[in-house]
C-alpha cells in the first residue's frame, strides 16, 4: 500500500506530496514555519485524495475496558468503509446510551 502523505493547511490540501510519508510531511511544514495548530499531515490515496479515518469506541466503565473499537477509512483495507460511519455512529450511540458506557466517535484527516 502506498504511504504518500500531504498537508492540510488551514483546511486546504496543499500541492506538496511526500513519498516518504507523514513524518517527512510534518517536518517540511514545520521547517516552512507553519503553526502546528494550522496544519495536519494526512495519508493520501493513490488518486491523490485524502484517506479520511474515523473511529467509534465504546468504553464499559463496569468492565474497565473498551468493548468496541470500529475503524473506518476511505481506502477500505481491513476497516469499515467511511460511508458506514454515520450510520454506525447513530446506532452505537443509541445502543450504549447508558451511564455505564462512554461512546466516543471522531474523524481525523
């Protein structure tokens, strides 16, 4: 799998592409003087689009452990497809709507 990386600066994907991955992309952005609060490094799909990721986690306070951790991505390899995220988020948020559980759902780029 290709691990090309890019940089989203102030919400826009820059044209710079880093074949070496996200560490090189981050080093480059920092060297350019970008404020770390204004940019994030992202993995890119082969067509150059951002490989969005999302996670849904359910923590069971009584058991003291995570009982669910679903990963979603636009590349689909070993993960749920991104288009299932919102549907699953609603389902698990309702299913575990009890003080015994903590449901965290987030998307990162």
